[in-house]
C-alpha cells in the first residue's frame, strides 16, 4: 500500500536525479516532443489542404454543427496512426531511461530510440489493456440504450460507467513497465499491474492529479517549464512503479542535496 509519504518521496528522488543531469533530460524532452509532434503537424496540414476527402462530413452527421466536425481524411488518419506508434516507441525509451536512472545506470539519448525489442509486446499489451478497461463498461452502456429509463437514471449510469473505466484503466497503468523492466508477456504484465495497484487506486489517482497539475503549470510557463516537469513526472512514475512492484534493488538516498545509490534488501 502506498501512502502520501511515498508520493512525496517519488517526487523528491525524481527532482534530485533530474537536477544532476538537467541538460540531458531537457535535451531528451525536446527530442521526444519534437518527434512526437511531427506526425500531428503533417496530419493537420493534410486535413486543411484536402477537405474534399474528409471522412466526417455534415451530410453524414447532420445533427453536429459543421464547424465541430474534425477534418479527418484517410491520409491524415493514417499519418496520425503512424504518429501514435512513434510516440509509443519513444515512450518505451523514456521509461527505459527513467528506470535506468533510478538504478544509477548509465543512460544516453540513444536509449530513447531503443524500443524494437519491446514494441510489439507493448502494442499487444496496449490493445489487450484497452479491451479490458473499456469493453465491459461500453457494452453495458450499449445495453442500457435498449432499456427505457429516465434522464436522471441515464446520467447516473453514465457517471458510474465513467468511474468504472477510470478505475479499470488505473489498475492496468503499469503493464508497460513490467514489459520494459522485466520483459513480461502482455498477459503477465497486465496481471502484475492489477496485482500491485489493488487497494492503491485512491493514491494513484491523487498521484496522477499531482502529475497533471505539475505538467499543466510547466506548459503554462511559456511551454519551457514542460522541459523540466515532463522528465520530473516520468522519473516519479517509474519510482512509484518500483515501490509498488517491490523491485527496488537499489534505493535512492538523498543527503545534503546529493543522490547516492545504496544497495538495500527489500
């Protein structure tokens, strides 16, 4: 079970590790953001230059205001899918670097692109996790459409479904870490993620809220702050995973602004 002290320790450790190699992590974040956004920029350009082949048109969705319809075209959709795959591959690299940083191992920018051995597993795990998290609540929501109820009951049901999806998503949040850290199979990684998050949902939601707030503040500071807050939260998430999984073979001790790696037994 994690406590507020564990969340505080995660950010404390992350901050000191980040400060030690600030230039490295700022460069890492710049590369990650730049590459991740290239596909989105290309897709936006395609959507504005090729409106004739839009998939979502006012004729197909007459109840939706034309200005509210996304200008999605087959080409832009394909580019966005490619961009999502690239972002996933880079995120694997971010997690690898975060875990190695926590273990006091040498890290290089090249690790950001070192995801070929885990990509297919993470992709399969992502598809499986999405089905587990969203399929049952969505199926229930579809079935409820055939049951005559009042608007009040519909609203309550939709809120309950939303809460259920959030909780189910939280239970599966660490599957990618088990694949990257332990080379677990997609099924095993999801099983282990559910195991370590059991009974910790409230604190994990609080942790997510803190991470979101930190990154929003970083974005608001002319975006420059995100260069610091993104790696800060990334390392903190990896630290929390290590804490929950009981896989901390090395603990990070902070004394007089220094970060030392000291072997310890769990």
